[in-house]
C-alpha cells in the first residue's frame, strides 16, 4: 500500500482523482484490510493544515480524538473523551469517527452545535450539512460552528458487548433577533435523532415543544436524561464566552 500525505487541498484533490482511499488512524479499517486486502493507494490528511486545526469554532478532520481539548465547546470535548480507550483516542481521528464509524460518537455533539462540514470531492471543496456527510461519506476536511451560550453532554454506562450506550447532547444558542433556541441530539442504539425548540419563555413549554418533534418516540430512559439536561441549560444560561457542560462522559 502506497500512502500519500498531501500538504495542500489541490494535492488532496489529485489523490482523490487517482483513487486514493482516505485513512486516518485506520482503527476501523485495519482488520478489514487484513482480511480483504490492502488498497493500492491511501491518503492521510495529517500534513494538510486545514484538516488539523483546533479552535473555539472549528475542528479539523485529521485531529486525533485525544488531542481535542478545552479549545472547543465542552459538548464536543466530552464526546471525544468518551470514545473507546486511551489507545484508540491516540489514533482515531475526527473524520474517521464521523464518516467511517457506525457509532459516530461525535455526531450528537456536532449536531447540537449546528456544525457545518467542509468536504473535498474530485470536483472541488464545498460546505455542506452533517446529513450529507453521514449519507454520502465524502472526504471530510473540517467542521465549523458558532459558539453556543451553553452546552451539555452525557453518555450513559453500557454493558460490554451490548447495544451502544445512550448519548444525549444539547446546546443553547442565541436567537439572532428572536428567542434563544435549544438543540438536542440523542443517540439511541445506532440511530441519532435531533431537534430544536424555542427557549425564550417557560422551560416547561420548551420541553413540550421538543415532545412534538422526532424526539417524542424516544424511550423513557432517554427523556430521563433530556429533561434535566435541557432544564439545566435554560436555568444556567450565560454569555457567549462561558459555554459550559452539564453531566459527564462515562
């Protein structure tokens, strides 16, 4: 297997045109390659500046999960910290988790941040939403978002070898001239559901509004986490520079 390490977007496009298989830490692909054979040409984004940035409103696809720290909102930091073991987090990348994994542990956090994805395809670079990233699995370069007023994350314990653990993420956003709004995303099994509701009045009304969305079909165990998490965000709303977390990754 020949590994290419492009240092510019144009070089990365050339690699895609040549049929290079994107690879980060290969934590998910290595076993399949050993079984089915290695690709002739692979490509890593570890030397591409746009794919390695970490900031308050952006995160590169080649960033290792173990490198994600307090420079990003807590909901995203906690989601990354709860993925696998320390050995996995020192190897697995943001892009591999969102595009290559069936669990997509970072997806609920990215959804509640209203994150947009910059992707690269043979015809060029463009921005898209996370739904397209999940459906089409393009080459992800980076995520970007606007800093929330507050955010929260919780991953429930789960038995080894059983169904994926329940994950609840939420974020409170300014309303851009209207009422503030709260976004919630829940991973229940392998499915990730997300919704939002206005958050300008009675917190109980916000919860009732969320009950009219796709989240209504969630099991009682999920709502037992969603309800206090949302109420906590609404009770502790602060300024844009003080986004915090409620709950912890487990």
